[in-house]
């Protein structure tokens, strides 16, 4: 059985990523890209679906021992795990070097004390655990081949095959270092170059040291902010600048439930807010690369803007179910692709425009097509802002007039007006000022419940929605407006869990709720960070700080967050690690630092 979600560490090379459990097992790895088929899919099934365990040897009928210590080496994505055994102490260093050629996952075993018996057990299964490869020797190297894929396994240790698994048994002494590497290559091409693990380790550490040195945040939450920034960088697909929402698919929002989605794509919303956090902390190159990705993905067709694309700008992301995988802790179905790609989500226009506006305000070199795209998006909104849509949460029920969608349409128009007023674009200024006023008036009249003094999820509804917390953050209304304060307090009353975290919206258990799905979900971590932001904005800074620090305590021992927190099971749920959790962590840290609202 796979470990708890928070038991996993992330390593990656800015093109794909692996999850490594506390017991030294790699249970998830897609090659060669984030959205490729998995070669290790044990995370969503069993060991039969692929894994790579490297750690102290143990009895066949015993559970693999877990590392007693693990950490990232400094501010990097190099994982170090240590086991204390009766024979001594051993360290395993796991990393994926930024790619210059074939993608590699390198694991270096180092003896610390004593002489520790070790075992590597490698079971490669292509096509998400369904295909058993042909494993054979080629010029002294081990290679697994299936269809278009080949994975090359290199180590100085002796290997042997048993039960369709490749093993190495060895003993490591103090100061001794033994490396293991897998490299992917298209099966019709020559073998990849022999790995040089020690040189790759040095280059990887240098890469992360240089990248982190660009960070402009030096406040009291620097450790959490830097780890989140590294995670966001790891979720960036370097060749194109696209940013995945998470490197996994189908980790459940409710253990045993059906809310299991593929997040290995670039949501415009998630990528735009990620860009915002990177810009605020000094990372302009990532902003420039994402802007170029956006312009390529949207091309000359902004009227058919999708809410998500593939990491290279692909448009077709058809959703399918993998019925041979039982799912994480039997949470099925396992899905690949995402049928929400062609939903209408009007808020995306606001997030994209806000990101372009921030890039402009922070001095990113002007791009004339980016300005032209922004104008085209507003011309589309002129005719469509007053339509119902599926909204930020991608409901699979009927379309509604979601308040958040209208607010973000207002943001899109407002930021474009500012662009024109700055002299960097031309457009019908007075016409769009009237449009901005019309949207604002419509939201305040139809999306506000006067009796309860709160905005609601959609026009005419009684439900609340945590996305309403973005109203003051986007400048739609000032923080001291009584309607804003009323909405914050209503969400605290009606959408808070027993431990003070925030749900996205009400769900309905076994009945299909507003989102068209049965079942429930955990507290949505992004929404909980938004609440901390809002509390700080309305002057309740001590309360904001306490909530923020409670949220920081939910991170695993390596500083990573999934999408949600299950308040009943007290564990992380949803895809992992999740950009949409780490971005608001950064934003809230910046806001609290600016306000002086931090302890110590």
C-alpha cells in the first residue's frame, strides 16, 4: 500500500517529477514529461503497478523500515534520507538533475556508520502499470523496453531478476558511496550516455543555490516561502514555461471518494497566480517564459480561450479512466486527461489579465502581442460577461451566474483600463469604464444578500463560497466595506471546519450538490490562506497570523502541501504537491510581513 500523501517527498528536473516515500520507495514517476504515462504507478495501485525501493534490507514478511530523518539539502530539491539500523546508519540521496539530455533519477547510497545491508528493488511497469517491459542486458547495462519507451538502469552493483523485478543486494560501509540511476530514452534511439552521478549532484546543487539566490524575500517566513518557491519552480515545464497544477493525477479529495482529477496540465488560473507570486519575489525570467507560453497557447484565437492547456500548449486533453488501477487507498476512478478543459470559466479572463498587468507593473519588457491579447479578451467579455458559467471550481452541475466569475470579469476590464490609461495600449476607454461600472453594479445588486450582509456563491443562491474572499484582494471593494466584512464573517461561520480551516463551498454527502458530484471533500488550503489574508486586511492581524501559522503546521516535514486537509482524518488529501496551495502561502507571508503581523 502507498504511504500517506504527506509521507512523500518531491524531486524533479523541471520537466517531470517523482514522489519518494519515507521508506525509500519511488511510487510515482512519469517519463519523459509530467503528463507522460507513469513508469512507477504504485501510488495509485499496488507494487504490481511499478515502484523502486532503495533502503536497508528487511525480512520478506516485514514492512520496509522508514527513514528516521530526512530533509532537503539546503535550499534545493535534493532529498537526503537517513536510516538508523542495528548494523549502523545509512544515507540515501535522491535527485533529478536539471535536464541536459536524457531524464535521469539518481540515487546515491552512502555509509555513515557500521556496515548496513541494503537492497534495491526495481519494478518498472509502463503505461501506468499495465505493461510489463522486456528487461535485458545491452553492453553490460540493464534496459527495460516497451513500445516507444526504454528505461536504462545503471549501477556498479550486481543485479539479478526475480518475479519480474530487478534486485541489487549489497552492504555499504562508512564513507562508501554507491550510485543507482535510471535514464529514459525513446526505444528506437541509441542508449543514453552513461550517467556521472557525482558530477550531476554537484551541478544540481549549484543550480538550486543560484536560483534561490534571486529571491528578494527576506522576512520572518523565509524558510516556508523559499520551499514553496522551489516547489513552484519544480512544477514549471522548462522547455515551454508552462506550469502544472500538480505532478500527480487522481489523489483523492476524499479518501474512498470519486473526486479524483488529473492535475498534470497548465490551468491558466493556477499558472497566472503562480506567476504573480514569482514576480513578487524577484523571478522575472519565469514570468517572461510563462507569458510567451500563454501567447503561443492562445495563438490567434482568444475567443476560444480554454481554461487549461497541455504543458506545451496542447488543446485536446480528453478524459479517460484507467480501470486496471484501483486508485489511491481504493479511491476510484483513476482519471487521466481532464474533461473540464472546455468549460466556460469567465474568471480565467480576470486572472490572466491580472497576471499580465502585474508583469507590466513590475517592469517586464513590453510585448505588443500581450497587450493586443488583453484587448481581445475584453472584447470577448463585453459580449459574454453576463452569461452563466461553470466557475472557478469547475462544477459539473448546471451553469450558474457565479459571483466570483463576475468579480474577475470586472478585474479584467479594470486592469485593461489601467493599461490604456498608462499609454501602453489603445482602446475605447469610456466604453469600458461604463462596462466596468455595469459589472460592478450587477454584482452588488444580484450577488449580495442584504438580510445576511454577505455576498453569495451565485446570483439568487443562499450558499456561500470561499472564492468571495478574493473580493477585497482584487480591489473590487475596499476591505473596510461592511459587505466585505459581513462576507468574511459569514464564511467563518458557515464554511469553517472544527479546526478553523475553510471549505470551498457546501457539499451534500451522498447527494449531488452544487458541483454535480456526490461525496464531500476536505478543507481547501488556498481558501484558508485567503481567509488569513482577508483577516489581515480588515485589521484582525493577530487572528490572521495565528491562522497562517496553523496552516504552516499542516505542511509535511519537508514543507509540502497537497490541495486539501481532511479535518476528520487529520491528513492531507488531493493532488500533491499543489501549486494552488503554495502560491497563497507565499502571498499571505508577504502580506503579514508587510503588516508586521508575525511572532518572534
